[in-house]
């Protein structure tokens, strides 16, 4: 991610634009996930747990 300094722009506003661009590109969650290696079986297990939690939440809404 890169942000070019505009003429007459302060360092604070440049940093603010950079942080906003990083947030919009959703870079931080990807970096956090790739910080440690997770095996394929672990990824499948986590996805299965998320699906179970999501299904539990959606079924309780309709009752």
C-alpha cells in the first residue's frame, strides 16, 4: 500500500489517508491471519465451528 504526498499536505493528513487506505483494502486481517501457519485441517475445523455458531444464531432469531 502506498500513498503519495500531495503538495502542501501535512504528515498527519498523509498518515490519516494511509491508514484509511489500509482499512479500506482490508489488509490488516489478512496479515494477522498469515502471521502464523495454520494447517488445512485446522482451517476446516475453524470454518466448521463458525458455521455451527452462525446456524445457531440464525435459528434462534426465527423462534
